[in-house]
C-alpha cells in the first residue's frame, strides 16, 4: 500500500522516503549517491574534452557517472537518470538497449517533473 503527503511517501508502513531530502542538482553537486549499497561517484566533464558529443557516461566497474557540465541543467538531470538506468541495467543484467534506456529516462524524468517531485 502506497500513501503519500507532499513531504513523504510511505510504502506499506515499513519504510518512509523523505521526498525533500535532495534534488538531482544537489546530488550532482555533492558528487556521489548510493545505488545497490554502492557509492556512485559523479564527475563533470567539459564538452571540448569529448569528441563523441555525449551528454554523459557511466562505468559500472568503477562506479562512476560523468556528466557534461556544459549542457543545460534540465539535460544534466535527465542525463543523470539515463546513466543511473544504465547502472541498474548492468547490476541486474536486464540487457536494455540504448533506445529502451533513453525511453525510460525521458519518461521517468517527465514523471518526476510533471508531478512536482523535483524542481
């Protein structure tokens, strides 16, 4: 059973998630977050340091996500979600295609923005 208020979501009364803890931009600024009990490090790179024009890259062996610091904030946030989906895929062996990963990240980003779950 899922119950919610503007500040909290409770799932079956067993756990509570504080939705006001951090924004995606705060995660990026902090430089790390947790996923599957691992610390994932966030790094920024400049557009001119990559020739492929990528917005981001994830490395599941090193537990690092790199995000292009020269793209707009909205793109950085969606890119972080995209790269997190790559890490989830790698950890769970889902074998998602790039097209599936892109679709999930765009859809999940829109869900968060459209429902006031992120700034």
